[in-house]
């Protein structure tokens, strides 16, 4: 079962699997009750969610990660993210109206992107965690063998020509395209299907190194 949850400004995703459900991303701090309502509307039992993976640690992607850890959900942290898990703490601390629980990194499962396929396979998810540093140094994508790529805040590939660091963005997309994804799922943008003209054009670009 693959579900999209939206209870704020960020698309989050739930993957049901034999080893316990995997949630990808959360929304801003203070959205825990909205998350509960969204999960209920999608028929997701919170008790079945075992793992959480954040595509990066900007505030609109990890705001309730600490709250979910307190519920017993295990946070998976890629090795490139371990120094960024508290990136948003200071921002949240400035607003006393927000209910924010910092990430407990001591309880997190830290894995390397290289070993991600093996780990994910162990929980029943077929795919890999891929580092995509053009958005932020801690950004990752989850690329599933079923064809979905959860891309977080990675800029769309059609922005390569205009992007400030276009070499880094192109490199990220070249890496993703090695997996031949069928659908790109963004946090704040519409999905992109493989048959879209822009994607077809990108795949046909002569300087693509995949």
C-alpha cells in the first residue's frame, strides 16, 4: 500500500510493508493532530507505522519527527544526514506557540546510503536511498523498484539550465535516472510521469551520463 498524506504544506508518504510501515517525511512542528487525522482518513493504523525517513531536515519535513519517535516509530537517518538532524531546532525554539520535540539521535537508526538497499529489503521495501545534495547537503531521495521516486525538495530537472548550481542538480538527476523511475513525487509540486514531454526530453539529452 502506497499512500500520500497531506495535512499541511508538505506531501508525505506512507509505504505499508511486512516489516512495519515506512513513513517518508513529516510536516511542520505542531501538525501532529493533523497527521493523526490524515492517517485515519487513509485507513492507516498509527500502530503499524514502524519507521520514519526524512528527505532532509528543513522544518517542513521533520517538524513532528521527535513526536513520532516518542510514539515508538524508529527514525532512519542516512549517514550524510546525521550532522543535520538538529538543523531546525533553533528556528522552532523561537516560537513559543509551537509544540516541538527535538529528534533523539541516540534512538535513531543510522545507515549509509550504500547499505540502504539491504536495510530497506529487511523491512520489506524494495528500493534505495540516494544522496541528492543540490538542495541541501543532507537531502536524499527514496527510489522504489516499483517506479516511484520520492524526491523531497529536489528541484525539477527542467530547472537545470537556470539553476545556480546546475552541475550539481544535473548530477543528482543523472543518479536518479539510473533507476529508470516511472513517477517523480515532490513535496510541494505536482507529480511527474515518465511519459511527460519534459522527462522524455531530459532522458534524451546528449550529455546525460547515466
